[in-house]
């Protein structure tokens, strides 16, 4: 749980290439700091990309090296723990990786995880994730879960209102697709983040954009009322490494 009991979410647009091997991304370190714990309990949830668990193994080593207490929840071919809800509710930080957000949410629903995830957040567990692991906390977002062409996804956990778009400037189709979907009303107004930037929410309010990379930031995208969109850059606070 976070030390002050606040409900917090960190939605990361994407990780930048690491400056050195076996080093935690700055935004993951920031998520750990949000717990306020010297030795936080961290549950890694790789549902969106469970065909490759090597990032989980690497994260175990890196988190353990700085004093965190990692665990993970795997759901394929069956849960790796007897009571997934109990594992989730006993964490200071739950971190969700990238991959297919549509497949992930379908599996979470089958296993009844939306309620314990929401309960953990209400109790002060910090929720965080990257790409699909960021979209999932919102009502909706953009996804390539259904093919190479980006499409709207509207089946998120829904703790946070509106929509979310990761990889905003890195992937050429992300920005124009998000703008078009918000303009048309296919997605509600939302926040987008570059790789290297993240949106920090306290409760359901966006408090700030934080960045581990100079120049990376977030954006607020809203309809203009005339069939178009408005895009406003959100100032980012650069994290000190």
C-alpha cells in the first residue's frame, strides 16, 4: 500500500531503451517510490504477453537487487497461485506489462480479477503499467490487439474515466488515429503519453505528467465540437535519475 493510503495510478506511454543493462527504467523506479515503502511488495502481471516471461525473470533480479519483494501472477495455462485475488490484495505495487490489452482484459474477466484490482486500488495499492498495462485502467483506448491497424478498445477496467493512448509519437499511426477517434466520438476525450513519459493519477484526477526522458510529455486530446479535435501538450516534470 502507499504510505499515505492514497489511491494512485501511473500510466506509462512506453519505456525508452535502457542506458545500461540490468537497470530499472526510471518510471518503474518512480512507481516504486509512490508506495513510500523501503522494501515494497511488487506483483508483476504479464497477462498481455504471457508467451514470453523473460521480462518477468529480469524484473525479479532487478527488483530484488534494490530491496523490493517481487512476485508475479501468471494465468496460463492456469493461475500460478491458489488465490489470485489474495495475491493482488497483498501488494504495495501492481505492475502490468504490455502486449494485447483486449486479450488481457478478457482473461482478467474470466478469472474475476477486476473486482480485486479495484479493491486493491481503493485500499492504497499503487497500480501501474506500460502500454497495454496503462490503457487497461481507463474506460477505453487505442489498440493493435485485433490486427496491425489500430482500433478503439472500450472494455477497460474503467477505474479512470476517458481514454488513453501510449507510444504517442514513437509509432507513426498512434497520434493521428487517436485524434481521429476522439474527434469522431468513437473514443471519449483522453490523455496520450510519449515513450519515456507517464500520467500520474491520484484518485481519478490527473495530477501531473512525469518523464524519464527530456522532451517526452503527455497530451490532452478532446473534441472541438465541430467534428475535429483539440490537442494540448501537458507540461512534464523530468525525473532526476
